[in-house]
C-alpha cells in the first residue's frame, strides 16, 4: 500500500507541476505561443509524460477551471456558513472569486481571446467546460437555497443558472479592469447585487407574477 500511495503522490505531484508550469508559461508567453513540448521541457518531464496527464493545452485549461472552482468553493464556504442574507451571500461569493482569481488577472486577457471564440472548447459555454460550469451553478444554488430570499418555485429553480450568467458578466468586466485592487469590479458587485435582490423580491408581488411566468417560459425556451 505504501508503494501505491507513494506512486499516487508522485503522480499527483507531476500533474500539479505540469499544470503550474503551463499556467506560468501561458501568463509569460501567451496561450497561443506555448506548446505542450515547451511545457514539458520547462517542467522537466518528457513530452510523453506531459501528454499522459494532459492530452492537450485545452485539457490543461479545463484543469485550471476545475482548480479555480475548487479554490472558489473552499473560500465561498466560509462566506455561506451562518449567513442568510441573500445580498451578503451573493456579494461574498462573487468577491471571494476575485480574491482567488487575482493571481491570474494579467493572464486573463490573453486567455480570453481564445475562450471568447464560440466554438472553442475553452469557452465556458462549451461541452468540454460542462463539468466546471455545472459545479459553479451548484455553488450559486447553495447561495439561493440557504438565503432568506422567497421566490416563486419556477423562478427559484432557474435562478442559480441566471446567477452563474451574472458571474460570467462579472468575469468579463474583471478581464478588462485595470483599476487598483480591482476596485471597479468590486464596486460593480457591491452596487449590482442589492439591485438584483430588490428586483427578485418584487416577484412576490401579485401583479408581477405574470411577468415572472413569461420570463421563466422564455428562459426554458432558450435552453431547450
């Protein structure tokens, strides 16, 4: 068992080394200019070994997505524990994403050029990104389910994915934000979330129910 554990640990260390090397090279050299061969050389492993763990650069980026979500989920858990206010929960989850993503901010612009291509496997909307996307939506489901927000059941079911789309909008703003300590993105979150909270609470007003039904129907039509 010790040998197996040691082999597993060594394999995990090699995987992490390749990923961290790739992300550093993507930041320094640019995603398009960085090859798997160059990543392997810089990491001190064979090209075959690099491909054993990651079949392509796109696979490396999917691993980056998964890693970032793991960091985000861990940081968000502290925000969500004992906090019932929807504003506090949503603001907190969005803001801790900025904190865990900050080391990659300079790299984000280069990467976004590839991720913005609709047919790219790196797009957050791609089939390849589905596991990371589903995990992120689940996190926003936790934001909603543990909050003090009262909503019509149909809208409540769709809200986590809508909040994920909001998050994608924040990410796009973040990519272009060059303010100190991402001040503009943080202001966007602080000012936008209370407005969303107020609009969502209006959906309980009887006269607004018809509009909510139409909105949910539109969302489900677009998803089908």
